[in-house]
């Protein structure tokens, strides 16, 4: 590979998806207060959050002297995902109670997952970004399954408490309109397109 990739995310699902795409990468996470960035439209919010994450990581690389000129091309990939349910934007739940409320809201209903990807070329400064939307339709989710999901606590680390790859929830998914990788936080086709455009 003629370039290096930094994945600006702690998400296990994003790591797995980028690995499936055949890329090797290092991980850096952005320490930002996501709640300070507010937008009315979910598409605008996820794009703004991906940009803020990229800016925070670039700032850290600059301050530690790791953004030197003339080095091999490096691409920074940042992303953000929210769930839209009952007309409201759902980010990571702040408590088990909120996670339970989110998941109950999906039962027998549907949710939209809106995710952004931003690729920044750290050598040239070129930035390419985009977003994708997928709809997830659910069968009724039994109370005991919701209890089990909440106990796993992973629901607190993901947008809308929604982990589509979890076998507990997967069997109650009626349909996904869009790609499952978009639901999991890194739409592969969009990411590949943006990587090529940023080079």
C-alpha cells in the first residue's frame, strides 16, 4: 500500500469493516465532547461530528510533531453514526434506562441509521466526505431479549443502543433497506470511494 491509514474511531465494528476491506491501519481516537455539537438534521450532525473528530486528531498530531512534511501519504478516516427513531435523533444512550427506552421504541417499528465518513489526506489537506442512510425494520422484540441486551452493556457504546450484528437483536430484524455495513458504522462502498478521491 502506497499510503498509511489512521482510523479515528474506537468502534470495534468499524475496525472489523475496514479490515474486511483489506486495509491495515492504526487507531487514534478523538477526545471530543460530542454533545456540544448540535444540528437539527441527522445528516448535518454526523458530518459535523466526523469533521470535529478529524480536527481533534489532526491537532493532536500537530502538537506532538507527528504531522511532518514529506512523509508517506497518510489518510485519516473518521466517521459518526446516529439513529433516527420516532422523529428524534438517538446518539449513544447515556444510561441503561435510556438504552431500554430506545430499544423498546424499535420493537415492531423501524429506525433509520444515518452515518458519515470523512477521509482526510494528512499530506495534502484534501478532504472528502459523505453520508449514507439505511432503514431497519423490526419484529416485536420480547422484554426478556431487551433485558439481555441491556445487561450486555454494549448498547451504551453504540448509536441509538443499536448493534445490528448482535445475534440477540439480529433475529428480530425483519428487513434492512440499505447496506448492513452502513448500519454498523462504516459503509464500505462509500469509504472506498472517498479513499480514492482523497489520494
